């Protein structure tokens, strides 16, 4: 099939490359000429496992090419996937749909009869119906369907090629047939295919994200209780996760969620529910959001206490800048938010991340960055673990203890092995877990005992 993918950000680039890889002829479209040039050369604009190879292969095959022209896209195909961003509006918590509207308005004058616009962007319920009305005069033979994406950054290619489910919201058998043809390979492989109305399809995405966000905030709320009660939130999470009705996924107490999806999606969902008169049904989402945001300030407060009440003149190593491992995305990153707050309150902060340093530096140039872990931690008074990169699991705590000024670890992601760090001389702190201390002296204390310089 011929199709366009409009918007070559995270979702659009992955979708375009994957659709080309399964045999479709795909034209990716974006207004960013520099990005289009990079994509046309087979270079991905984002760090995503497997995407560079996939993009290079599909561009070389001729099945995937790129353009900045919506008119060219309308001439090329009748099926158009819309993958533009829907960020939070600057004046409210609602979704900003200006980019969605711009695509529809830009396509409308060029669309051929029988065209289908398929939204993949996360939007407020009712958006597809509103766009159909918008097109009624300018492109009356065009249909609007919705096909939400369920990609996880770090595994987006796999999630597209082998999704857990496909959801399409359509208003005609023709639109359903087109989308079944697009996803024939996945359907034949047994992927569940849910065909429903556009409003339900729109709600599936925000409902899924809201449920997962609620699970994360729930276990972080329990970690706050455990901190006060002297209980262990990690054991608590494993015990309740063993219940088949609950399950262990997303029950890791830590720094909370971030990124370009969960935070703005739950806010936009709550805002839209208010608009349509169902605000009371999702009032809990406001508390989910507050609990999540509070984890960042709690991490800063805990770091301050560990340093005796002040950050002034203290050096802090921050391990992680991306909002999650496997990505270079720093949008609404809890790790970077904590690092910036530490700097603002007087700490000397050095940040390490395996992939996101360039993006982090662009967002927060006031912070210092290190390209290797040892440099980030050299002479640190405190080490903060803020993103769950596998590289940090491989750290030798004994070797690192020799580099820092004081071997104190705040594992805000609650994922490092506390016993191995403690055995190597570290005082280990994590949300919702009892403190593990070591009797091994710090470098400064050891030097003082032996008469050497600290």
C-alpha cells in the first residue's frame, strides 16, 4: 500500500520505518527541512534501539522517502497517518491541538476523493469527530479514523512490529478494510485487533496511560508511608504484585514518571473530562499527578538532609538525565528536574548519561556534564542514581568508593543492589527502604586516620 506519515518525531519516524519494512510504500512528511534531510540520508533524529539500522535499510530499499510537502503527500497516497505532537497548552492543562489542526487544514485542499486520515496522536476524546466536521466542506469525501499508538521509548520498534494489540476507531467498513490491509501481517501473526468507534479508540490510549500512571503513583505513595513507618516498600511491592489481580509491573517505588506522554496525557484527560461534564469521574488523576511531582521534591529534600542541611559548596554526582533508560529524551525528565533543582539550591552538580548528555545540555546548560561515570563521581559528596540505565547496574561500588569524597548513595530509582554497595563501604538510601550503612570509612576519614590528605 501507499501511505504517508505526517510528523517525523518519535512516533512518526518509527511508524514510517516499520511500515516500509513490512512492505508498504511510505512517504514521511515534516515541515522541518533539516530533519527531512537527515532522515533522507538514513539517519534517525532520536536514539531508539534498532531504529538506525531499520531506517537505513528502508531508505536504501526505496520503500521509504521523505518530503516537506503535504501536496506531494496527497498526490502520493490516499491513506495518511497523522503523528504530530499534542503538547500541553501553555495556558492550561488541556492538550494543544494546533499541530493536528494544521495538518488537516494543510492537507484538505489537496486530498483526492476516498482519502483516509488516520490519527495516531494522543488526543482528547471527540477530536476525530471535530476534524471530520472541519473537513466536511473542504474535503467531503475524506474520512477520519483513529489508531492510537502504544509505543514505549526504548522498545518502540519492537512494539510497532509486534504490538500487544491494535486499536482502530472507524466510521465505515471502507476505513476498517484499509486499516486491516495496513496491518495484515500483524493480524495474521495473531495480534488482537479491536475495531471500534473513534471516540472509544481515542479513550483507549489515555485510559491505558492513566491506569499505568496511577499504579506508579500508588506505589510511590506507599513508599512515603513506609518511610514514616520504617517498613520496606520494595518487599511490599513484590508481595502485592504477587497477587494475579494486581501484577508486579509498574510497582517499583522510585522517582516517578516523566517523558512526553504520561504527565501531559493524564492532565489533558482530566481537562477534557471536565469539558464534557465527567470531571468527577477522573478527579483522582489530579492526586496521581501531585504524588508523582512530589517525588522530585522529596528526592531533593532527602539529598539536602544527607548533606547536613545545605547544598552550598557540596559536589553531587547525578547518574542519569534521560526520563527513562534506552532513550535520549529529556522532556519532563524527573532526573534532570532534580539535577536542576540541586544546582539552583547551591550544589555543584555533574551529570552523566549514556545517551542524553547533548539533549540535557541543550535544556540545562547551567549544569556540568561528564562523559564517563568516574569523572561525574570524582570527589562527590553524594551520588544520586536517577535513571535506570543498565550501565549503572554494572558499576563496581568498591572502585567508585575510592573516587568519591564521601561514599553516600541516594538510589532514587530503587534499583541498584543495596547490599553490594553497602558491603563496598557505601551508606545506601532509597525511597521506602530502610537505610543500609557501612562501617567502612570514607576516603576523607581514611585519609585523616592515616595522616594523608583528604
